C-alpha cells in the first residue's frame, strides 16, 4: 500500500483487511503538493487513524487490531535531490520527524540518479544540467551508517538494473534488502528477479497493475487479453490474477487503491493458484518497460539516454 494513507478513505480499512505495509514516498507527496509539517501533517494524521499506538488518538488499537509499532511496516525513499553523501541522513531524519517516527522499517534509494538542490522534487527535471553523476558508493556508505545507527531497520534500492545491483554488491558491506522495480506481466524482469534471489535481495514490484490514473501509468497491463481470459476462466478479477502471478514469482508487490472493496479484493489471492499452463500463457506476453523515466535523461545532463539509465534493460 503506497501513499494510500493520504487519501480521504478511512485508513482504518487498511487495518481491518490486514494491510500493514505502508510505502511512503516523499517525492510523490511533494509533486502533489501535500504539505508535511511534523506532528500536524497529513501523513501523521493518517497514521493516527491507522492506529499507530504512541499517538494520542487511534482507532485500530481500540479495535484490538494493532498492539505495537512492530506490527506496522513503514518504508520511505530517498529522492534524487538527496542522493548526496551529506544529505542522506538529514533527509532521513526529516522524514522521521515529519512522520513522528523513531525509525523506519525500510529506506530505499528511489533512483540511481542525483540532481542538485535547484531541481529538488522536480520531475521531469526542468534544467537538465542539474542532473549530475550519482556516486552510489558514497551514498550507500551513509545508508549503511543509517542502518547501523538504528534509524532504519533495513536499507535497499529502487529502479536498479542488473548491472547496478552487481556494481553495488561489489562494494556494499550491508547488501540491499530490497530492490523495488517496475514489474508486471508486461515487464516481467526474470533476469533481475533471478539475480536478486541469488543474492538474497527481495524484489518488490510497483506498477504491477499498470498504475493507471498516475501520470506515469497506463491501462496496458489490465487490458491484456490473456489475463482477461484467465480471470474469466477462474472467476477472478484481472488484478487478482496479476497479483497472484506476482506472488507465484516469489516477489512482493505494492499496490495503490482508494477503494475499500478493491483493497479487500487485492488481498484475496492466497487461497488459490494459477496453473502451470496459465503461468506459461503469462510468460508469453510481449515484454516492454512501461516507465522509462525520460524526465531524468538529456544530452545536457549526466544521463544521456534511457539506455544509459537502464543499462540497456528496456
């Protein structure tokens, strides 16, 4: 569940159907002009409604659904304007302050990209000259420091290609716990999944349903006829088929919905499975990356092409 807590739906619904993973993205909040002001910000109020029990008011604890902070998994991300060695800890501490939290369960480098402060939280980046080289080794060293200090329980990355994962593993003293990437039946990332599994890295998929309705999203995934045929045959929805497929690939997913019925539906995927034949049909779906992040690419900046950003994994 990512950014759902800022929606007008009763956040208690998340707890009632057992959703405990909150994926908060500072850049998404900034891009949508959601104000964050310590204990009075929108996210903190949503966490109150979710029942994080050290807040003065909470609902889920009252219903016996949440007993301690350890029952909720809260993650956030380091945006490209903070992927500077001297900005990692200040950015993390700001997120903790905004959320009224003592620690995060997971903190990810959002992109293998660095931009200057003049382009903070811009996407696409307006002045492409503000896209500068990303020093992964220096940034990761501070991420490791954050984990050792207890500010975060686990650290990881997002949107890292196979090559970038291999480069990171060559110098990391704490390997990434997670690589969160675009993953769907239309972009299955088998090579990346195999690499991450071999190195103990959990793959988490985003845009697994296509993220229709977002500026980077599309309905191309849920519109695939093979998925519609499987859903009809099994008496399931297309999103359920997709999420079950991802589960059978051994990956986690973060999905977004403001609709309590759909949230429940997305959770009802564990008491049935796809057959080998159905999985084979899904494996035969034509492949292409949906989000190429062209907003970080320019001849004027340090990333000259989408091929450079994704190391040819398109």
